[in-house]
C-alpha cells in the first residue's frame, strides 16, 4: 500500500497525538530523507536496523527474526546515526517485546547530554516538518 503525502501526514499527526499523552518524550517516525540508522551490539549479537520511531528516551525497531537465539536480558550498546550527522553511542536495554510482530522497544539507560540534545533537535525538526510543532 502506497500512501500519498497528505495521507502520510494525517497518519503521522494521528500517531503523534496517540502517543504524546502516554510517554514522557515526544516520539517521531524518521523521514525518508533523514533516516535513523542503528547498530545494536549485545551479548553475542550485532544487528543493523533502521529505527521505526525515536524519542529522547528510546527507540523502536523492527527485527523480522525477533532476535531468535539472542540473549536480550542485558544491556546493549546502540550506535545511532541521525540522518547525515555523526554517529554516537548510547547504552540501552530492550524493554518491550511485541508479541511476535517483530517490533522492539529499546530504552536509553546511559546517554550523554550531547546525545540527548541531538535526538531532541532531530525530534523537534521532524515535528516541525509535520506541522506538529510551531517554528521558532
């Protein structure tokens, strides 16, 4: 199914309004021109993925193989690249495992002020692009 720009904007607006009341931080979906690339490094696994969505508190990812055979109980290092920016590393834990649909919620547990500010700037920019935040 291919969505038009207007349909995609409505979906993004609805998605943002659904999650803003439930979360401590605004969460956005990356744009095609500004993807969020991730490298998860855990106990016995290395997984490269694109973020499904991101906030200052964490990231959601889609992993079709559900990390089968991987140890997920410990902390992971997460190399994050926001669009064309320089990558940075945060420490995180996998907090949410969807029931077999391949989506995982990853919470940042150790993140520098600089890295958090980069994510905040990215999120605010995506929200402005979607008309969810007024321009400064």
